[in-house]
């Protein structure tokens, strides 16, 4: 049996290796995805974000950073977490089923040029997959954060961040790192490096 200190050390070591490798590998895609989100916001669009459980918390964390602020003082940015409206979630879940709780909101709120950010550790959450389908029908860009190979989402996203690991806590830790970088780079392109965004 491992000791508590061994568990902590192993988690820290594996997490550090994964973080360094994953962020280096996905950096070009991350830059492109952030440019796309910044361009959408600059053009008057919005960012919709969804996920279940811990991924719902990530979705709400991201929209909180965009609507409030991340590291700099700047205007509030339009973003909606699709997991926070309990009346809508329970109405849609009751009338249509839980698989439709995000897709119905995308149908009502999403417009061409908007962006959907979809979190699913497995890439197979049915309600997240249906939200992506609705976003594609609405001609929105789709950014997916997954793990374990990407599941059904792997072939559905314009920008995919598939963490190459099978351990859910580490996948979610990488999602948090990517989400923070997204918030920082959106601000970078909208308020610090506007010329680069215009050249994109």
C-alpha cells in the first residue's frame, strides 16, 4: 500500500510531466482557438460554454473570468455558462430529456459566428455532443476539451484539446490550465495585441 506522501509525490510528478508536454504540443491550436474566440467577441458575438459535473464548474469558471475579469481591467465580455439556469435545465430535462439540456439553449442563444466551448472528460457526454451538433447547425465554431482519445467529440470540433491521459483528475487539471490560458489570450488579442487580431 502506498503512503499518503507517495500518492502526493506521484500525482505531482505525473501532473508536471503531462502539463509540460500537453501545453507544448497544443500551443499552436490553442493560439488559433483564442484568436477565433477573440474575433467572435470583436465582431459582436458571444461564447457559450457547457459541461457536466466538474466540467460544469469549469464552464462556469470560464464565463466568470470573461464576464468579470481575468488579469486586467477591461470591459465585460459576453459569455454564457449553459449549466447555471436551473429553471431551463429542469424544464428541458423534464419535457425533452437530459440529453437536450444544452442543445436547446444553443438553439435559442447561438448565432452564426458565436463560439461553443464544450468540456467533456470522456468526449462522450450525450448532452455535450448534442450541444456541439446544434452549434454546428447554427454555424458556430466549436472548441472541445476532452481526454482519453476524445471520444465522439474528436471528429466534431474545430479545435480539439484532447489530454493524452486516462486519469480523470489530471485531465481536468489540464482543462483548467487550458481554460486559464484561453482567458488570458482572449484578453491579449482584444486589448493588448489588436493589430495581430486584425491581421489574422
